[in-house]
C-alpha cells in the first residue's frame, strides 16, 4: 500500500463531504494519509478529521504563510497538542520567501519553535521551503547542532544543496506532483541523487495535481501517479517504490507506523 504523507483534507472538506475522497484513496491502494495542520486555530478541525478515520493521521503546526498572525514563539503549545495519539508530526513549518505572506523574521522565529517541539517530542518536523534554500539550510543546521531531530522536506522543489544538507542530517525528502511536470527536469535530476531509502511521496492536495490529473482538484488517490513517475526516475519497479516509501514513512512517522502495524488494524473499519 501507498501512503500520502502530506495532504490537506480540511481544505477538501470545505467543498463538501470527504468520506468519498478517503474511500477513493483506499480503492486506489492508498492505505493511509497525514492531513497537515497550517493554523493553530484550525487544529481542532484537522484533529477531528483524523479522529474520524482510522487510517488518517494529522500534524500540528503553523504554516510560514500564517507566521505573522499565528506564529509560535515558543514550542509549548505545539508540544502540548502533540500529545494526542493521532498527531504524528510537527508542522508544516519553514520559510516561504516566494509569497512572503508573513515577515521573514517571524517565519524564522516560528520555524525554530517548531524545531524545538520536534526535538522534544521526537515527532518529525514537516518543512515547507520555497525560495529560501540558504536560510532554511542555515536554520536546520544551526538547530541540529543543538540536538538532533527527525524531519522531512515536504513537496521538495529546492536545489541539490538543500537536498544534500537534509540527507546529511538524516532527513527525508518528500515528492509531490511537481516531479511529474514536463518542465521539472532539474528536480528529477536532484531526485536521482536521493537514495530510495530517504524518499516519501505525497499529494499536498488539493494543490498541484500530478500528470495526468493536472488541472483537476488534487486528492490523496492521485499519489499513485507520483509514485509511478518516481519508480521511473529511480529505475525500480513500482512495487519496490511503493514498498520502500511506505517503509520509510513508517520509520519517520513512527507513531503512525506503530498504529498501522498493530495486529488487526483495518483501515476500512
Ligand atoms: Zn507546504
Ligand atoms: Zn501543505
């Protein structure tokens, strides 16, 4: 089974019932998904979705876009909310200098608070990095020097330097539909350098639907197309790609991994 390591079911829910979205994912062979929190004020909605489906997990965190309004100066709230068994990661957090919806300094302060929360809880940090490779690497490394923490760079579109720095710290790289786009050749070159043992797959739905679903509203079921493309890029069978990325997911998102591996776990129940 495949796992969509990063989606936004709360956004999909704004357009209606998501029972069918989750059911379609199951029929497509997507056995589990993580719905990602972007605002503290919306964490209750995200958690409620995760509690509704046995194979849906969630994160807690504040997107860099929201750092101006809801950015965390300390890790306290994140650590407290991360105690819930359905919370399996910290984020999404990071730096976005492309849109720069929030002041850079506030993004950086909130990013560091999230890293501290990941270090303290042992839950993986979910990093969003857009047009901010240098500062992202600098902060990840500076914080790493204070103590290790697990992390994934989600919807990876950055250059080889951020990829290498992340691999050096033991982090994972998660690929979304962008990797299937015609003009993403340099991204595919970077992915060729990433060991299979460090790759995850995601949709980041409802955004960025992969080819051949481009232009449609993205949903977790479509992660199968990104996985197929990745198996081509990595020159391995689709089965091996699925098996390895799922094993990687369970290692990194260990709280979700433990739940999925529990005897008698049934996604459909
Ligand atoms: Zn993101
Ligand atoms: Zn996201």
